[in-house]
C-alpha cells in the first residue's frame, strides 16, 4: 500500500532566498532545492536547516521539476494515487492528483502562467503510473529488464489468479512512447528521426511463483510524413509529402524496431477507401523500395472489407500469423534464469492504431496465452485454469483498448466487446 512518505518544506523567511527542503521516510539526509541547483544534506545538516522552514505537504512521491518560464520552476508532487494491482512484489500505482509547488514564490503558481492549470489536469488524468519498488522498472518489458537495459521513454492492468495453493498475476502493460506525442488528427505519421505517433508497446505478462512469461506486440502510425488537416469531422483528408521525403524516416523507424525487438513483421490493416487507400499504397511502395524489404515481412489485410465478407476473416488472419508468432517465441524465465527469449515482434497499424489494431492484438494475445500457460505448467491438475486466464485477458484487452483510445482520441474504443470475441482454433 502506498503511503505519503515524502515531506516537503519551504523556507519560512520571505526575505531570504526561496528554498525547498525534501525528506523521505527511511532515508537519512535531505535534498535542498535553491537557486536552480540541488544539494544533498546529511542528517545533521538537514535537521539544522529544517528549523527555518515550514511544512508544505506530505506526498506519495515527486515527478520532478518543470521549467514554466525562464525564471519560474515548479516541483511536481504526487498527492493522490490508486493501486491497480501488484506485480513482481511491487504495487503498480496510478497517479490521480498532483500539486505544483513554486521554487521561487509562496503564492499560487497558476498566477505565473494559466497553462499550469492544464498541465496539472494532464498530470492528474490517470494516464501516468509508477512502481512502488524501485527495483521493478515499469517502463521495461520483462526481457529488456532481465538484460539490464536502461529505462524506456505509459495503461497498466493487473489481475490475480489462484491455481490451487499458488497465486499468480496476469497483467497487460501498454507503454506509450514519449518521442512523438499528441492527439489524433493533430499528430500523425513519423518525424525526421523516425519516431511515430501513437507508438505503443503492449506486454502480456503471466507471473506465477518464480516463473514469468511475456509476449510483446507494438503498434504505431504509418511511418511516413503524412497528416490529416481539417476542423470538421469528415474533413480530415490524408495528405502525404513527396515519396522521397519519407525514405530516411522510414528506414530509421524500422531499423530501430529491428534493433529493439529482432525480426519485425508489419501487419497493415488499412482499407481501400479514399485516403486510406492512398496511405496504404504509399506505405507498401515505401517498404518495397526500402533496404529492409528483404528482412521485414509486410502483410496487408483490409480489415473492414474482409470482415464484411466473413466474420471469420480475423481468425483466418490469426492462423496465417500463427507460424510467425510461434517462430518469434515468447520470453520465459524461472528462478531468475532465462529459458526462452522473444526474438521478433508484430508491428500492427490501422489509420488511428486503435479499434482495428486492438482487435488483432487481442486475438494474438489470446492465441499465445495457451503457450504461456503451458510454459508455466499451470494446467497440471487444474483443467480450467487456461480458460479462466483467457477470460481475464479478454477483459484486460478490452480495457486496454479503451485506455489507449482515451489517450489518443479522447474517447473509448468504438466497438467495445464486439471486437474481442475471436474464434479460437486448436
């Protein structure tokens, strides 16, 4: 359970240089923020310094220091949290409220810049999470964490499952990249560095006893220079830059994916209507002309058209992708020893990378969970545990789709549960 263990003090004498003192329960010493610098104080010095301070608040933690203007910096303190579950012995906590504390003035920081109110609302929106245990870096998938990779640049859903006397966790973690942020229609495609809009890494994790097993999938906007200008709904027409302009960004994006995940398979769910057809054609053409065309497989699937023909079309696509997913494998570790590694990833996209993408990623997740259950030997003596975990994951994938959609589009997933009812094939 999270507790308010960070205490924040402000220098009482307004005639002196403004300063903030920060202490944390269980840690000797303190941090002193003054004149744009941060100093560490030992316990004795902190006790002396504190005599000239008044308490501001107790908080759950600190998000950092933000520069608002050239002269105004604020400390972001977490004042409200909600636990969404436990994973690896750590509470996974959603931030639901925060306070911005000026490092210069005693008055309200809202007077410095009216945008501060919007910033505070964003930071308190429930889109940000952290782990209560510093040894569990929530920004890293299990495989990269085992490799001691540095922190990455995110919706978290956790459920508890009981298998006889054993207790485990089923979790779905979606990590939204901070490299090209923005909402639908305002931010599309790639930037010059190859980072794309709405790029999300989703990890499906099962943890039982000392065993853990995970599958990673990614989604992201079509990695070309394109946009959808317009104000009225329906007026957002796809506009592409010249074909040659996107080549470098495309190569950087795909090369980065290969470096991070190994073998990449692109699954393009764009349709044949107007702008989508133009964008899909440009995507396909850019891929064919890329130096990576021989190493990255590109699969087209017109989701809307195929689903009109047959509701079983998605199941057919999943069966087509099954050998690729199997070849990519999953990450499996037991007692700290890595048994298997995931060597490739599916990169899925539609126009917004929301509903259609959610649908396919859900189906892939439900396909692979059987392998995860078998790898952890969970059905030994428990006939229905696999079915129970599938039911949990259906619910988690639906909620995950809603959360991803809320962040990028401002609304929940449009198709709700209808898109997660995928036929399973042996």
